[in-house]
C-alpha cells in the first residue's frame, strides 16, 4: 500500500525505519521492503551491504533539508546465479544526490527562476542545480529530428573576448520552425563538424547565410541541390560592417576631441534613418558635411535598405542591385567599392531572397536578440557545453527576465 513517502516524495519499495530532526534538517532512514534479483525478480537472494547513500528529497513543510539515508546492497541470486547491484527506483542515475521528484521540481521551477535563486532557496550549490538542468538538456537534445527540415540558416555569433576562434559559436537553425539544429565551436567550416550527420536526414532546399564566410562551399559540396541565399538580414549586416569600417578610418584622421565626438555617434550611424531622434539627425547632417565619405556610405546603406522595402520580385531586385553597384563603384570610398564587388559576385544568392519567399529576416534578428540575452545571463562562460545546450533551448525560452 502506498505511504506518505510515495505521495509526497515519489518513493516506493522503501519504508521509513527511523526519522531524526536537528538543526533544520530532517533525516529519514529508509529500508527496502523486499529484496529481489534485479535481473530475474527472484526473491531467493543473499544480500551484501555495500555502502550508505544520502539522497536529498523535496522539502517537507518548512523543513528545506530532507535527507533519505539507505544502504545500497549487492544481491546474489540463487535462481539465476548472478551478482548485481540493487536498482534504486527514486533516483535518476546511481550517483544522483537528489531524488527524481526533487529534480523534477527543480526543472519545473527553473523555467521561471534563476539558478542562483533556486540554489539559495533549497540550500543547494549553484553547480548542483546547473548540473541537473544540464543533464536534462543533454538528454532532450541528444537527437534532433531534421526529417522535415527544408531551409536552414547559418550564423556566427560573437560570445566573448577570448581567443579569436573561441570567442565565436556557429549556429545552424531550421528557418521554418526556428529550432536549433547545430551549435559548433568557433567559426568557419571546422565549426560545422558534426552538423552533417544531423542534417543528413533532411531534404535541404535552401541555406541562408552571411556573405562574408566560407559555408557556401561546404553546403555546395554536401547539399548540391540546395540554393544558397544571402538574405536581407545578412546583406544589411555586411553593409553596417562597411559603414563602421569607414567611421573608424575617418576617425583615424581626426584629433582626439573630434574622435570622441564621433565615437559617441557610432550607434547613430548604425541605426536606421527613421529610428534616429530629431536632435541626433542634426548632428548627423553636420557630420555628413564634415565627413563626405561617411555621409556617402550612410546614404548608400539607406539606399540598400530601401531596395528591400520597394522591390517586389527577383527581376526588379536584379536591376536595383546593379544600379546600386554602379553608383557605389563611381564613388571614391573603397569600402563601397568592395561592397559592390561582393554584391555582384553573390547576386544570384542575394536575389534568391525574393524567389524563395523572403527567406528568414525577422526570425534571425529575433533569435540574435535572444542570444544577446543569453550572453547577458553570463552563465555561459563558466561551462561552454551548458551554454550551447541553452542555445538549443532558446526557441522555447521567454527572454523577458533574468534566468
Ligand atoms: Zn536472478
């Protein structure tokens, strides 16, 4: 018959032998009801005590520290003549320090509460709570079903200030569902190691990516039928990088006071025209006069954005990008010239954006904001493996508060 241990702690097959309470800590000694052979279930067994285990259970009333103490036995079976260690049904693995019921409660609360707050409340170590979640995520994302995936996006994200390659992660996502398929260390083709086996089940038709990286060769080799698309988000991102480059170059020619002014304006330059406050627009107008190259580059960035607002199909896009490139090549700004070359070289991939129904724009921006949020939570830098698992989980996390 189930006891209070079963209803409150999910413990069965054991009964209470003794309970002691001291210093806000309840210790319940457990005894197994019946010993059986784990293999053939025979009751004809001889026991050998191995050692005592201490497993934390759920708090009871106001007592936060509830410990279950029991002796683990080795069983010799007279029926099947095998020696084995008894299975303990209320823990998830032989070395678990917390009961299943307690772990499950922590995982449920973890959706709403930070690791630190949980650890403080339950008198656990930060590391213990993190490891419980990590194990859960490892299990959850051990296999990812990609059989229905048709379109993926590849992105590099900057996660820290470490060594050049270690400061990046490469993420492959399903553009339709938003699910994360692969998180690779570093950037470049080596970061796709392990991605091929995950993607082999899918019928890939489209890959959206950055124009500046080497992934297109890798995808062309392994998925020759897939169309490479350089989408809105990535074209504008590269243009913003060019604009930033011009700003830095112009800055190099200024004295320190002028440099400070311009540095403070960095984010104005990267903003879209309609998002800039009115007073900042005046500063921008003056700057444009003072710094011809910077002004020109800014106008070209806006012109590029307007192509995406106005153009209706791949044919019109083709004409618009050619015109943009021609005008950019006529300027004296080297960054605009190289941007024009990149656009001409990748024009098919850029205009495919219209052929394939505006690939991925909004979801990439939204996901990158979630990544920034995850980095701000800062737990990534202590355990990269855990941080990567949290990226897999990101599509289902509500990022409005600190967790
Ligand atoms: Zn047996």
